[in-house]
């Protein structure tokens, strides 16, 4: 879980430039927002549950968002030339 959070934070620190690769950039930037929201919801549930909520709904949202994230990162890396 922490690895996902660190990966999202690292990637969100350098958002892609829209003029480089269009749709891939839009999707990439959108999934960063979606992952952040899903992580926040799961973190809140986890912190507030006090052992009474397994947070399955918020974890499922996070899992689904992560699946989308991996697909979008793959698409982005194929469509966008990174400048080093």
C-alpha cells in the first residue's frame, strides 16, 4: 500500500506536458487524481475503522484505480517521449 502511495506521489511530482502526447497525457493526469482520491478514501476508512470496518469498498476502489493506473502508465510510456 505504501509503495502505491509513493509511486503516485513520485509520478504526480512531474505531470506530463499536454503538448507532447495528447490523450495519453490527459489520461495519465486524470488517473493520478483518481489514485489520490482512492488512496485518501481508503486511508480515511482504515484510520476510522477501529477494527469495525474491513474497508472492502474503499480498497476495491483503490484496487480498480491501480489497475487503470498500470494500463495508463503503459500506454503513456509508449505514446510519450520522455525528455531527460
